[in-house]
């Protein structure tokens, strides 16, 4: 860090103070300063200028003269843009001139401006102002003691009212708080005066996001090494075929149709398949039966299966009326 002489209000040396290289020792970026200053000046514009169009000017509702026969060019209103007192074509209207500037660019412009003044030796740091009460005479004497003979930007704390009131009547001095420091005001003044307590502190770099430690997978590796132990328990899984061998018997028992209360009939299987030897579908709710090939056979869910139509009729089931007509 660069060191400069610390001064007091009498202009005498009061020690040494270090300037942060990140704030006062970088290479000034002129294009960034130009863009930030341009945006700052554009944001100052009020943008309230306005002109009236031909529709906003009072009067001109009547046609000035008839369309033909006068020898003049046809006209529709005396408030047209080419008439005196008429509307303005393509005139300015209220608008905003502000520009969006990234925060990092604004910070870089300020650091560049402060570094430029520091390179020229125009950064002055005092121990404290020490004004007990407002005094323009004391403020003027302090600037003379510091050797300031041009425009100066004096940084004042928000609570230091005595100092602000002391400098505000001096035309060559601009007062600013630390939070209001900007590249434009720094560049507009020859000298920048800081109290030691308000000197910009070093900019702390944001900590980088920590990446996952490569040792984490390695720590999990021993768990992976335990897999062979799980593999030793595989013989237990080898016993599954025995259970699988017993499964067909259970499936056969489940697939066997359960006889119904009527002769020549069985109950529907759990899987909905047709029992072997039974092809007549019966519905217990409607007491109807359907034969293969009929229109409702494929759309009917059977609750009872019969082997013959005679057994279905003997159980009290009847064929649908539409199928009876078809059979007749």
C-alpha cells in the first residue's frame, strides 16, 4: 500500500497513513469512467420538455376555405405543422434519459477516478477537522494551510454538521458524504480531502463458493468396500428359487374354477380368464347370459360361467331380448 503524509488542520505533518491499492492504486479505466459519467449526467436530465401536436393545439376545427376554386392548395386545418401557430411535427415529449449501469462498473469508475487523483498527489488525508462550531473563516484557513488553491471535494461525515456548515459558503469547495462519492464529482475537483476516519477501507473480496471436497467420495469408498459382505449374504437370495418352485402349485390352486350353486356352472376366475370348458357368460345382477359371437359377449364381464345354454336357462338366466330376436 502507498503511504502519504497525514496532515492536521494547520497543515502540519501528523504521521503517515496508508492508501488501499485496490481503491487508490489501480490503472484508471478511461472508457468505463466516460460511460459512467455519461450515464450520471443523463440521469440528471428532468425529461419534462414537451410540444403539442396538431391534435393538441387549440382551434383549427373548421376547414379554412373550400376545397376547389380558390387557386390555393387544399387545406383542412390551420393547426397543421406548416401553419404559424400550428402543431409541432415530431417534437419532443416527456421521457426518461436514465441508463442502466452495472454496480461493478460504477465501482470501477470511482476507483479509477480516485487512483487518478492519487497518482497526481491530489489526495489529502487529515486527522480530523475539529470544528466546535460553524466557522467559514476557520474552514478557509484550514484549506490554505493544506495548500489547496483549486476546487476541492471535502468528504464530511453525516453527523458532522459543524464542518458541513463551515465549508458550504465556499464556492470552490464541494461537500460530500462517504456514501455519495462518485466518479463525476471526483473528476470535477482537483483535490479530494478525506478525514482519516472516513478514508475508504480496503474492499473485501467475496469468498468464492467452496467446491465439494474431492475427499468426500473417498470417504464414502469404505462403504463401497463393504459390498462383498452383502454379496456373502447372496446365498439367502439363492433360496428364492425354492419359493418360486412352490409358486406354480399356488397358481394352479388359484386358477382352478370354484363351482357355483347351479349345475354346470363355475364362478369367474380372479384373473378374468375363461375357465376351460365353460364359454357361456352369465351376469348375476341382470340374470342374463351371453353366448360366443353375440354382440355383447366381448363387452360383458362374466360373474358366472356356464358350460351349456340349457344349464344357464335352468339356473334362471335368460338371453338378452336383442339376441333372442336374432336367434329367431
